[in-house]
């Protein structure tokens, strides 16, 4: 078992490990047995081929096995593993363990390599520590930190440090994985909304943002600035909270910033005021289904400036409400606007000060064609410091994506062409690509579905189309929500380890 001196236990880190081997010829079979804690991504000669491990009981860790012979070649080969130790973060997804990596490559009964201190390691890659998350783990990737193609066989790792041997007894005996490796396939019906054009026909696609203010603030708050429908001395914003009664709005943290002085109301009751654009207001709030959050903003000047707004509400690391969920009005509003769920007279906010709501050059919305548990890979060209965010949603309601869990994937670009690979998969039907700052040209994009390798060996069809469709949807739901365990689409995709208990009593 090995780890790195650059990442002490208890400190969250993404740590890369490399090992090069020379082969005279490619063996017919090369079984790589691999385990890492908390999770890993594997590359062979620069090709991403596996991610894992499967979730496991703390006293029964399971290793993955993959035949990597198809990815090997005569001469020099590289085995590269990126290990994420998810320490110090609130998470329902992964139980906290000790960090470590172990690997064994076997061919024809002969050990070709094993994890020893001769592996090279570095914690200086583009992958930054992730925020806490209840379900899928958000990515914060900074392409400016990219040290070169560190997954390739020809990468010079002479400046990397040797790995250190650690005691592997903390995990107990290792066992082969009891479930098969997940199957992966690229989704082929990704389309642009609302015109349903295939994504391939839109590429390359350039996204731009004129906003120079930060997209993230201390405390995990993130999102985007948006603008009211027009200039006015007093502008009003409102959002109606809805989350199907799951209670995730209890004791939530919220940040509000506004270009103007503002008052924040909850169901008509004033709860905060803000006069400083730089600091805004940050606090906690309990919101339930149907609650109305209202903001009244007064222009500092003569009413000839458009009010910019930033709202971010989070709970347990999940981003549960943002600026895009608000509507605005620069004109007269009903007397009960602070308490009524009716948004008549309120318009969607603009992504720019131009107020041209027919065009949002900073973002696009993609329909994956069906619900899927998937991760993105993008090829982009960008200016230095530009920020691209991918947000994943389950539904599309009232003309916009709805039910997003977590802040998604956030990438800060370096200058030029580059590749983005997310480290976790997300359950989604809709994906929003949003340029939070700068310029990003999307050259290519794949959404790769990852799920348990079910095979449909039977079917159902009857003279009632609804029942036939219902059966197909039920089977598809099981497929989508199962990877290394039966789970849920997004909110409850967690790691549950407990004894069985009686759920009901009959008298």
C-alpha cells in the first residue's frame, strides 16, 4: 500500500501516481488488480479506462480487476492513477477511511508490477479539493495548474516525488469485487434546447460572459450574477421555493448580493437588509414548499441603472437555489407580491445587461435524450482564467432546468486548447453549460453513461400503450439508478451500511 507525503491523512487531496514499465511484446492478458481510497481514476498510456472502486463495507474492502492488455504496446507504457482522498468534507456518498493505493499487475501468473515506493507521485495537478456534497461529488478543476500531459507514457515525471509505503492493515483483508465493473457508453442523442438540434451540428460553439465579478464566494456560495428586466428606481425580485417536500431547505445558508441597497423578505416578513455591494448579506433560513423569497432593490442613483443580483443558497454542500430561480419586475407589482406564489408581471432575469432575453450567449442547455448517470468529457479552446460551469438537472419545468443537486463541474481554463474530464458521474436529463467569466469555445463534448451492466433478457408488450410504456420506464429507472449498488437518481445516491431493521409492525 502506498500514499504520498504531500497529502497527510485527514487532508483532502487529489494525488496522482505514475509507474512506467517496459514491454518487449504485449501479453495476451494483463490483469490489473486495483484499489484506492476514497476513489480513483485510471489511465493506461494516456487513455482513461476505469474509475472506482465500488462502495464497500469498512471491514470488507473490494478491489477492481481489469484486463489492460488491449491498452498496452511494445516499449514504454505508463500506468497512472488519480486518487481522491475525500477528507474534511461533509458527504453522504463515501464513508471516510484512510487514504491509500494498492495495485498488482499479473500476466500468465507472473507479477509485472506492484505498488511500491518506486512509483512517482504528485499532488500538483489541475484537480482541486472538492466541496462537501451529499450525493455526486462536485469538481473544481483549474486548468492553469495543469503540469503537462501527466497521464501520457512520455511525460517527464523526474520532478515528482517517490511514493511512501504505508500500513495496509487498516482496511483488513481485501476481496475481489462482488459486482461486475460498470458498463460505459457515450450518449448519442444529445440535443440543444429548445430547438432540438443535435449537439454535433452546433459545434464549435463559443460562449462568452461580460461579467467580471466573482462566480464564487467564501463559504461555498457560487453561481452567477443576473440582471433585472430593465432600469428603475425600485426593482423587485421573487422566487417560490419548491423541493417536493424533502426538507432540504431547513437551516440552509444563503448569500444575497445586489448592485443596489436591498431588503430581503421571507413570506412577507423582512429578514435582512444590505447596503454594501461587496459584502451583501449572508445568513441562515428555513424554507418550505410554497414559501416566497422576495427582494426589493432601490437604485443608489436616479433609477437609470439596471439592478444586478446574486443569490446562492446551499445546504450540506448542495446548491439548492440560485439567481436563475428568481424573476424580476421593473414596473408596478401587486400589493401581495411578497407573499403570493403568482409571478404574473415578473420576467426571467437576463444573463447580461443588454436585456435581450432571446439570446443567452453565455450558456446553452442540452437535453441528453433520456435520464442517465453520466460524466462529461469536453474539448475546449479558451482564454486564460475563463470559467465554465456544468450544471446537471433531472427535469425541465416552466422553460428551465429543475431539480439540480450539487454545484456540478466547474473548470477554470488556461489559454488555448484543453480537455476537461469530470471525476464523478451525475444523474441528469438536462445539462447547462454556462460561461461564468471570459470566453470558452466548445470544440467537442461527450456524455458517457456509466451503470451496472444489466442485460434485458425479456420484455413486455400489451395492447395498452400506457402499460407498455410504464414497464419500459420502470426497467429504465432500475438501470439508471444502479451502478455499483441500487440507489436513486440523484438526491439519495449515497452509501448506506447498516443492520437490517423492522420497518413496520402489524397488530
